[in-house]
């Protein structure tokens, strides 16, 4: 895009802000970002984040603190600005005053620098009273400008080919190639582990995750998704709806065309397929927060909008959220605290693990552009090409009705992790602030529920350094030996939903789903065919076994045609068969087996 147009867009950004340009918005201001100084053509390097974090704290020592909460694998400090005019600049002080805490998180994908540059601008205006006057007197704002600091410094001009501006930007993943936007439950990356510890200390009521989307070309400039809204605690769903509605109304008043769903086509590159709006899983920020009875907002500016427009929309979103938290945050916090109490009583109730979007759809008017779909001479595929000079309203379906898909009964007591797996699981529970205890003595033939996989489907390739697996099966009552040193994880705790997400094997982001227990579903022992032949002939002397075998031969042609399957029929009935194969190595219990020290 030519330089003069960028300059015009930058001027339009400033003019469109609720207040006229002020000293704080001038390029020569000491706290201005490289983005502002360049007329919103560029974004600064990570050194700027560190410098401004200290500079804000020096400019407003009574209202801002610069906190380091972690270190990246490449040795960069991870910083957050803590801002409040209440005097509460520590988690303890915020709790003592009953103040709501909002975490604005920028740069989980560093190429999407909108949140970093808009966040510094919005926070400066909040501190100087130029936006949402008095908002910082009744809340605490946490601002992480660049979550993925290492990825940010993998700087380049073409790191985001589906995006207009800034001129250069960071890379999507971390130095270890983790996509942090898949990490909230799994939490393998050191950066996410630091973020989880930071969030547990501050306990934010709301996490606002600032992104720029990929996708088609259209007029809408931003989408706002909030959870819980379709899943999670029922009372918090009402809060989520109010927050989303208030944010969208404020953005529309400032000239945006906001959406309440992620604008990704059901069929890639086909606008006629429309959109669907489901329930995010716990790997995403706005899917994770409902698991701990808090609010998550996913903000996605449209990547094809010029950078000044995206910064403007993100800045307006931050201010809109601050205004609502100022007015409603304390009441919303009380609802979240009550949700913690309700979570403690989830034991014995039916809890959905996954949700499905139904085929029910409504037709919406979507502000798109005229387009053509023609056969590509390059790829041979049908390709969509947009004409941004010709706005066009698309009449397309939106599927937004969701229904529970996999539903389980929460254990009345909790989960038992046998000693063989205890250390690994304990580390993950600690990362997430989940309470558990260790059993001091063995419990032979303890009354448990066990899950045996009837079907195991391993992913064909690695995903985020893991081999995910899908398990089909069910829980049934079965006495099991529980060794000393095993873990007991009670369901009666505020993070009960997160406990189930981690330990229910069919939950989409469970330890099992991410491959932590794959070894339990690998066969390790075998019976030679000539031995199995002798075993089979002996077993066939039992009339019941013979009838079952002959029925299977008659009804299952695939079985009948497989010598190995026929021999395994008998091996599985032999005492040498590994009864632990496909046994998920976490049990459920109706009550604690003992009182044990942590």
C-alpha cells in the first residue's frame, strides 16, 4: 500500500478516537510507540516493550508497576504492566479490596501486533483520564504486551502473508515452535507455564486475548467472542452475554462492523457455505477460562484491514471492556465466586465434555465484497477472488445451535492416579493450581470405576510435539489395587471443570487426548501362533466357547478371513492376556480412600 494512503489512514485513526488527538498521541511523546511515530506503518521490537514497561511505571509510580513473570527459552524477560488508581498493585491488595482484575494479553501470535500497539495507547489514555474516566479507580488492569517474546524477535517482512501491515512483524510460534494458542490446558511451553502461574496469582475475572484473524476478504473489521456463553456455569453465561453485547454495541458506536462469531467459512474458500459458531475447547484462552469459572474474550481484528484501522478497533475494544468492568466488574466478580462454590458440588452431576454444532441455521446478512469463483490454472482448484471496490451483502447461513455431544457423570469423590504415573500427573496438576493428595498406604481391591478403551485412534502425525489419540469406551465398576504413593484428586474444588478436562479420557484437551498415556494402549506381549493353535483346540472343548467362535465365524466375514484375528479370539480368553491393555491408568472413586498428606 503506498505511503500517502498509510498516512491518511493513520490520521483517520486518530480522528476516529473518542477524543481529539492530544499530547499523549503525538509521535514525539516519550511514551509513544514506534507504531505511533511511524504513522502506524511499523511496530517496535521487543526492546520497546521492556523500555515502555519501565517508563510507564516511572511516569505513574502510584498507579503502574512493571512486573516480570517469567523468562523465555531464549532468555527474554516476560513482562506485564499492572495498572490501577485504587492503590492495589499486588494480587493481595486487589483481593483485599474486592477489585475485579482484567488481563489484556497481546502477542500470543507476535505477527498479530495489534494488541501490543493498541494496548500501550489505550492504557496511556486510561491513565491520563482521556478514556473511560475513572475506570482504573475500581479495577486492576494487567497488560501483557507481548506474550510470545521470542517469536516476536523472529522479525520479518513476510511473516504474515495474509495481512496488511505493519511493515515487519514477528513469527507465529515460539523459539521451540510451540503455538501458544493451543497450550492453555496442555501447558508444555515454558511461556504458558509462566502465564498459568501469573494468572493463578492474580486470578483475573476476565482474560482478553488480542489477535488478528486470517481468512476471506469482507467489510467487517473485528469479531468479539466471549465464553462462557454456550457452555460452562449457567450464571456466568449471562455475564458473558452481557459483556459481549456491551462490547459490540460500543464498537458499533465508534464505527466498527463487529461480529459475534469467528468469520471462518464452514467450507474453506467458499463464501456460500456460511459460518458456524461452536464451543471452543480448553486449548484456547476463551475455552480455558470457563473451566476455571472465569470469563474469556477472543478479539480478532480482520487481517485484511490496514494496520491503523486494526489498531483503532483493538484500542476501542480495550476501552469498551474497561468501561464495563468499571461499572459491572465487582458484581460480575461475585457471580464468578459463586460459580466456584457451584463447581465444588459438581460431583455426581452430568457434565458435557464436548459440544456439537447442529445443522439448524439462520440466514444472516454479511457485509462482504463481490467475488468470482473460477478454476485456477496454477493449482487446478476452484479459487475465490474478491473485488474490494464493490461491497456486497451476502445472504449466508450461520449455524450457532450447540448440543452436548459427549456427556459423563462427574465422580462423586474424585480421581485416583496410580503411583506409576503420579509424578508426571502431579506436575501438571501443580501447574494448574489443582488440589490433590498422596495416598500413604496401599488399598488392595479398592472400589473404583475404570475406563477401558474399546477403540483407540492415534493421530497419523505429530501435533504440537504430541501424538493425540481419540478413545471410545465407557466407565464401569471394578475393584483395582491402588498402591501407596498414588494421587487422589478430589472433584470438590473450584477448578472441578478443569480437573475433568484433564482427567476424563474423552475430554478434547485431556492428558489422555494429548497422548500422555499412549503407552497404556500399546500391546507389549504376544502368543506365538503355534502356541495359540494348541490353546484354541483346548478351549474349543468348552461348548460355550465353541458356540461363540462359530457364531463369530458365521456373522463376521472379516474375522473369518483373518488367521491372526481368529487366534486372538482365544488368546484374549487365556490367562496370559494382558488385562491392562487399553485400561486407562486413572480411576474414579465415590469417596477419598484415606486422609493423606499432600
